[in-house]
C-alpha cells in the first residue's frame, strides 16, 4: 500500500489536500476498535484512504479481515479492481467479490444449495458462503441478509463480521426501510463482536435513529475537521450551481436535447444524468441523431458491465476528455445515476435531472473534479412529468420533491454541501415516516394479520404479544421475540431480476462455451464455473416478470434445457443502447429517428 502511494505526487493544491487526508487516516488508525466515520468530499480518494486506515488498524489490533460493504454492484467491481491494483498480483487471491450470481441460488427447505448447482464444488462458492477471506467486497443487501434474513447460507457468513474492519462505502444509500436495523448492527459489531465499523460518504445523512428511544455507541470521526476539506475542494473547483426549473411540461426530450447540445457546442465535455433508463436512452438517441460531429455516449444498466467499463475507461476517461478539449471536439455522455458514485470522470458541465440532494451533490463531484480548469457548471433541470415517472419509486419521488424546494429556493443560495444535505436527510426521513407510518424506517411487515416491524419483532415483540388474538399464544413463553417470522419476511431489496448473457465482447464466446459443455467431473465443473464467472461481465439483469414474454418472443433463450442460464439473440443487444427492453424489439428495427 505504501509503495503504491509513493507514485502519487502532491503537485497541485487539490492533490496536496488529498495527501493530507490520506495521512490523517493513517494517523487515526491506532485508535480504539469501535464505530468510526470517514466523511470526505467527492473525488477525495475515500477508497484508498479507507483502505490505508483499515490495513493499519487491522495490523495494530490483530483483526482478521477487511470487509467492504458497497450499495451498488455497478461500483463493486471498480472498487475491487482499485484494491487489486494497490495490492498487486501477489495478493490478488486474497480478495473476494461477492454479489449477485449469474445463476440464481436454488435452495432447498433447509437453506442448502441444490446439488445441481455448478458453483457448489468451487472455491468461489465456499468463499461466498463463509466470507473467510482476508479482503471481502460485497453488497449492502448481502450484509443485511447475513444478519437478519432467513437461510443457512446467510448465517454461515455472519461469524466473519466479527474481529474485522467493516467499511460501508456510500453509506447514505442504505435502504431507508432498513435504517434502524443498520444502526443496531453497527452497535452489535462494535460493542459485541470486537469489530470496527466505518461509514464512508461524501453526503453524510442525519442519523435516522436520533429519536431519544435508543442509545447508540459513540462514533468517532477519522478526520475530525472534515468540513475544512469540503471548503477547500469547493474553492478549488469553483463550480457554479444553476437551477433551470421550468413549468412542468417545458423540458421535453427535444428541448432537453437542444439545451444539451448547446452546452456541448462550446467544446465543454457535458455529462447528463437522469433518473430513469428510459429517459436516458431517449435522450442519447436524440442527441446522436441530431449532431454527428459530437461524440455521444450512453450509460445505463441495460448495458453489461464490460460495455459500461469500455465507455468509462476508454471514452469518457480524463485523458480522452482532455484530448477532446485540445481538439475542440464536443463530447456528450447521457447516463443514469450509476455514474455518480465511485466513477472517476471529470466533465466541464453537469446537467442533472433533479433527484435527492445527495445524488445532486454526488453528480456535482464529477465537475472540474481535479480543479484543472477555472471552473465548471452544474445545471439542475426538471424534465416533464411524463418523461420521468417515479410512481414505482416513492422514496426517489419524495427525495426529488424535497430537493427541488431546497435547491431552487433563492434563499437557500443553491448550495450543495454538507449542511444542506444534513437538512435534506432530516426532512427526507421525516416525510418518509409521515407518508407511510412511524415504522417505515424499521422494516414494517404483516405477521399473523398484525402490523409490526423488524425492530419490534426482534426485541420486545410488543405489537404481536399484546394483540388480543395473539396474547394466548405468547402468554406461556419466557422469550417473546419472533425470530423466524421476522427472518422469513425480511428482504431488504426485492430481487426480481434474471441475469442474461449478451453477445457484447467475449459474451458470445462465453455463451458458446457454456452451450457446448456438459460437465460431470470436478474438473469439468471447474471449467464450467470459470466460464460462468467470465460471463458475469457480459450479462444484464432483466425483470423476471418479463421472462416468459422474452422467451415467447424469441428475444432470449436458455443455454441448456433445465438450467436457468439465459442468453439474448445477437440483434437484441444494441451497441449503443445495450439490451433493448421492449419484447420483440431488435437493433435492426431501430430507425434513424428513435425518440
């Protein structure tokens, strides 16, 4: 780690600040085992700084492993690659990435994997079952499942959370319904399991459990005066925040397209971030069709990870954008929110469809990121209501409403910063509770026709125990917790998607290999699993509700009969848009005007 850090030069004011923050993380590492937080501005290098703290902290206190909890699978691979780059080939086998599998785990009633699974006999499957690896990178859903969900496969991982450094990256993205459970888990790990927990974020949320009903362990900041660094980064970058709020029907696709190309025509690389994949694809097609001289790129989870990586690392990376500036070439990238966290890009202009204030702040962090230019512009817009329907995402809709009022209020000054974000989260959690019920942050559910929540069911179980129809059932008991019912009801994020292999890059080769293999021996299973792991980078997630429609329309097919591994037909995957979500639509059918 130290050898890797030697190659970074503190040759600019912003790099000097990054070096100072990294050094403060190292100096804090000898501190006690317990709850910590690391709040730093976007682009400050939280991944390497937190790793630097964690390695030294684990060495000082003889902790067994480092576990990164990351909310988005889209940045899990990037973080893993960054850590491998730091540690080098010598330690590459000490790092485990665990997120959703290409093949869904098929479990029997005992929570054991069914024998047919090709991953059953591999090192990877054993490692994901136990997390018994020095450095683990996994998702917040897997973490919450390990502590609260039903199934032996989750329980087996729980012991690895003890005597560890557990780093929560982008902690503001923890599912709101699990916030109170998350807070209790930090106390459990730090107070009982001799683990250190670290919340990492650039947009620190107001703690959702400060309601006077529960006492929590004190959390220590790794960098006590982090606000000074926020102020420095703001001064270095000099980004102007502009609110272009218009009447609800003003920002049509055509007007957004014209506005985007107007910004890019000044030869300022422009990043556009919207809230839905559908609007991203419409805008990308509209901009590409309008101006052939500009380089237009599209990013969404309809594109497989390898496709997105190609765009991010070879098309809109810092070197490519700097080259475009020198040549006077217009560059436009239209993306969903996947680019906001963990992606190191540096644009002159950011156009953001208003979302939660934390998302808007994260988006602003992609503007003049290295302070190499005199300034940048962050423009916030409100697309017409029919373009971004968020009815099925009520939390995002609430966040957008609150942020719109704060950002576009002249008295607020249009500031995207820590204080504003803290106020935003306070209002956000309050409105969530008022919009649903007082248990919304404690994972509400129905048990035996009684409305309860995870926090109560796992502690006093007061709601079930005192209900007239349940009192006789609970009266003879000495312990009243509803452990089994709570665990079976718990699903932090409902997984209703199926992975499908695409023909992008080596995806076709992966498909052919899996198509022609019929493994029986351990060696053949190993080969099968190797190709499954490779295929992950060339796969997209589709809604399981549309699976039958895609199969009936011939858009996708099974790799082998009886095995739930699917692949698309070649022209179902567009080289610009990725997987075409409408059943029956193919890239060959796309016309010149695709709005």
